[in-house]
C-alpha cells in the first residue's frame, strides 16, 4: 500500500488501473451506455481510464 496526495492508503496506481480497466471493459460489454464513476479516486486514474467526463459523479449515490 502507498499513501497518496489525499493521505489515503491505496494499492499502487498501476494495479488499480489494471483492475478498474478490466471492470470498465466488462461493464461496457454488457451495457455500453452505462455511466461509470470512481468516486474518491485520483484524477489521473480517471483520465487513464477515459472516465474524465464523469468526474464529480459517484455511483454509490446514483
């Protein structure tokens, strides 16, 4: 685990990106129009996953 800029302990960004990427791809195969968000995740990871348009959204309150 590593501490990030917001002080949270997280798995390394590359590992998180690989896991989220697999989940995003699977979700889009099942439902291409699904809106995905990664609340409390770092901006760079949103960018790397192509989710920038959903910054500020949170799936846990949709």
